[in-house]
C-alpha cells in the first residue's frame, strides 16, 4: 500500500504561553498534547506541577524555551487545601498507602497562624517527598520508591516568603486547612502539608493545589488547555 507523508510546514512561532493546567495530567502531558494539536516540536515548560495540581504552567515555544531557566528562579504563589488527620506516602490525594491520626481538639485558627509564622515562614529546612523527580546517583527518587529500595533523603533550605491561613474547619476526625503561600523554587507544598500535620500532633496531606503566580505571571492571564486546539490558537496567545 502506498502512503504519502506531508511534513508540517515550517512555522516560526516563538514566545511564552500561559496555560491553566487541569487536574489529572502531568506537566509533560501538557507539552505532549500541545505538540500533537499544533505540530510544533520545540516546547518546554517552566516549573513542574504535580499531576494532582492545577493552575499556571508556563510553556516556552521555539526560541523562548531559553527563557524557562530564568523563570524557574522566580517566586511562586499557591493556594492549597490540606487535610489534617490523613496522610499518604505521596503526601497528596493520589497516595498508595494511607495513615490516619486524630486531630487534637484544642487547635484554633490563631494556633495555626502562630505555628505557620514561627515554624514555617522564612528560610526553613525541608525534606523533599520520596515521590518526586529529584535525583540521587542518577536515579529519580520515585524510582527508589516504586522498586522498594530505601533512600536517605536530606533536608534542604527553601524560602517561604508568605504563609497565610485562609480558613480552618475541624470536623469529627479530620480538619481542613486552606493556605495561601508564596515561596521560592524547590519548595514542595506536599512536604509542607506533611510537616504542618506533624507539628499539629497529627498527619497532613494535600487535597487540592493551585499555582496562581510564577514571578510576575498570573493565572488570571492563562488559557485553559482545552481551549488550545490548533497552531493558530498558540500564535494568537504567545507573549514575548
């Protein structure tokens, strides 16, 4: 059977694309979807969002991929919902193994805000989660986890510029905490949830996470991934 191949015409598209990533796909899935819809191959993203997270993902197109490393240096803002009283091996809602521990009844909104101010604001030591793409000896952390190998994870410095408790609701066995966060690169919100839960005498896990800002770029200006269906959509949406 004869087949013909029609190459995609060369199109010079370069710039940054602000994408609102939906829940349930990885950051690289976003790149894969955009490539398949547009025929463009030179793309990359600045700052990974977990599969369970939503919000601002900056995609570099063409020559603008060179700018992504600079974007990674900027601060990031998140809104997250943390469940206190439940914990998982991934420290988020996609965990494989779960633990549960009752929440002390004397916790109040002011108690939490004091804890956040004294223990989790400023330059802190944070241990990254085992289920992450960080590498040790050329192997990603999560690969150690999936193979059942033990791994000693060292804490590292991260900067929490702002950490505010938006709401705290306690129920019979668990509590729900909503936080607004501005932090440096390398900060894991999942680790923050784990550590806050432990400091409160319980365990903690991220239920929802949304990235609202990367440096001066805002989610308010981002386009839902579902609305990008063609090369023309990207040509109209990229910014310098």
